[in-house]
C-alpha cells in the first residue's frame, strides 16, 4: 500500500480553531502573510497544512515554513514559531504584537 503525501495535506483553514485560541479569538485564516523567501503574500487559509507531531503551515508559493505549532497537553505547553510578515485586519496590525509573541 502506497500513501500519497498530498492526501495528508490540508489548507490553513483546517487550523482555524487552533489559530483563534493562540491569537485571542481572532479570525486568522484571512490574515495575510508576506513570505521572507519568495516575497509573495497569501492569506493563512491558502497555506498548506501538514500534521505530524504538531502542525506546520507552508507558503503556497515556495513551500517555506510559515508557522509551526507543537502542543504538549500533559505539561499544558504550546510552542508557536512563525516567520514572515503577517497582517491582521484592515488596521494592518503586526501578529507578534497582537499575540504577545516574539516572531
């Protein structure tokens, strides 16, 4: 039996609930991300989502890692790392400032 890796890939919309819990309830799938590698801008909902030991969002333009989320429920720990410039809402707020995270 051969497993096609493309069948294991979702889009960023599948991570909506996790992103909302991280970013204080904000609707993040429409947040734009400017990729530092290819300079393209895409909403997070268009990014490719891979699930393994955690979640990995990758740029739809070049495949560079945009966001990783790893949760350890036993220790109540969540590690979030993101790359590129993210913009939320019409005010163009910076995600790192909105979330209280260092990007």
